[in-house]
C-alpha cells in the first residue's frame, strides 16, 4: 500500500483521507486480538472492509472511489455474509448517497456494490429492501447525466436488484419500464429526446431481456409485443455487432415464449366465437405479427452467414454468427442451444435460451467473481438448480449462525427460497409450453 506499517493489521492510512487522525472502529480492534494464521488473514480482510466503509464518508471523491473498488474486490473474492449481517443498512445507504452526489466512476462502482450486495443477501426481506430503497435514487441518477459508464452501470444494477428482490410482477415490470425508457423515453413538453449510444442500447436490451426471463409472458398485451419485436428487428440492422447480438438474444427469448402462437390461438378462438375480447389480438394484427416474424427470420438467416466488414469489432463476428446460427436452428427445429460452464469440479449446463441469458448476464456482472459466487452462493444455486461438487471436501464457509439463518425451515429466507423455487418451476413449465406451441405451429 505504498509504505510499510509497524502494525500487523491493516495500516491506518489505507485510504488517503483528509483527516490524518482517522481511526479503526472498536469492533475492528477487538477482532485484531484473534490468533494468527488463517484467522489473521480474515481479520485483515474484515479490517479492509470496515475501513472501506468508513472511507465512504470522506469528502474526497478519489478516496470514496478507491474504497468502493476495494469493496467490489472483497465481494467478488468471497461471500461477505458476516460483514453484511452487521453493516447491511450502512453500506446500502452510503452507496446510494454515492450515486446521488458522486462522479461517474464513483456512481458506477457504487451501483456495482449495490448489485453485489443483493446477490450476497439473496432472497428475503433485505433483497426487497435494497430494491425498494434503490429504485427511486437510481432512476433519478439515470436522468441526471448522459455518461455511458454511469448509465450502463445503473441499468445493470437495477436489473440485478430486481432479479433478486422483485417478489411480484409489478416490481419487475416497473424496473423493466425504467430500463426501456432509456431508449424509448416518454416525451413531454420539457423533455428532449437524445440518441442513445450503442453501449447504452446494448445494456438496455440485455438488462430488459434478463428481467423478461422472470415474468409471466402473458402480462404484456399483443400491441406491446408487436412494438417490442418491431424495435428489436430494427436493431438487427444496426452496424454495431454488440447491439445486434443483444437484440438477437432478446428475440430468441420471445420466440421461446411462444408468444405469437399464443396470440394466434387466441385470435382463432375469437373468430370461431364471433366475438373479439377487449385487448385481444385481431386477425389483421395477427397477419402483421406473422409478417414481422417472417422478416425477423430472414434477418437472422442473413446475420448467421455474414461475411464480415459490417460492424466495428471483428472479434464479435464469430459470436454473432454462432448466436444467429443457433437461433436459425431453434426457429427451424425448436431446439435451443446447450452450454456447459466449468464451475469447480462440476459443469453448469443450460438447455434453454432463458437459462443462457440469465447465465451470460450474471457472468458479465460478476466478472472475476463469477466462479466464487457460483461455487458458494446459494441464491445462484437456486436460480440454476445447480450445486457444484466441492473440491477437496471443503465446507460452505458459513458460520453456524449463518447456516441457521439460511437453512432453517421456519426462517424468512427459507420461505422466500421456497417461493422462488416454485416460481422458477412455473417459469420452466411455461417455457416448455411455449416451446411445444412453437414446434406445433411450425409443423
């Protein structure tokens, strides 16, 4: 850290502070009395987190940025259950304060910490608190600046905290609407439309699709679906490959839902009965939607065989080709691509588009912390119905108190977990129904 300290624990000037007399909290000092060895390493980590949290009160922006970066590293390298249990509210509110007043870099880091905090606490009241406390400040922060890093970080944070803490469709749809409005704002007399960058469009579409994997697909009416598919189709013609890839994944998810087939059945039923229900799809609209699907299919085939030259990043060309080849196969035969990701001594398999989209988004958000979280984060185990084999017979790393909190059948966390698993099973069943309907429609 630049200069050596005479102390064996974390140096007092770990963060460059305006106040040279800053001190370690009494709880941290008490923990420094622990034995040496592995415990000393843990004490060092605990002290760093305590000092990082204290540094978020500093006036100097660079000090807060350094502290936030340290917290991100700590949450990526280990699941900080003990720290979160004691400092949850303080960390959340200090990070929210950073998103209101901080620089672009500070807002980006604070947003990331909030997302990591949600993934660490998992299901339950704390995740819901994160969502409800954060939605308004994050939404306001999105409107206060146009910096790409700031916007994309907030959008990804909003997607993650909603994925974990959204317990009802209204909460998820609220976040999806906030995200979508970054590329389709509601224009008023005092609102000026600005053209979003490719990076913002990519993040909006990816974040929106990530949340779409968690909602009942029938909650959106035929008119809204038509507008969404039309817009995503237009993105397939953009020069930026990352935009085309994000749009392709979102369209794959919509086709996996079997949305058009559901509306087709609804239109046929209305025609047979000689009546049209309010909000249902008309025959004319159905014809338009099938024409739109045909257009998308042709676009997908073209992109699966693109020769190169279109798009600035050549490294994305193979990714694009593979994605759209998989999508062509899915549209022709109804088979989603299968993926396999090595996690410790096991492999995480996905066999649907919605699983792959969830995995890719979380892998991107967690970055270097993905494997650690996938090995030990019980929330992610529930999301993917996957618990990796332990290497070397190591335990979960939870204290006995944490195990009681997370595993007791009567605990609020365990009840939330049961509710989440039931929701996941229902979504999987709905996805299979949509897959079956799409296959029948194509035959």
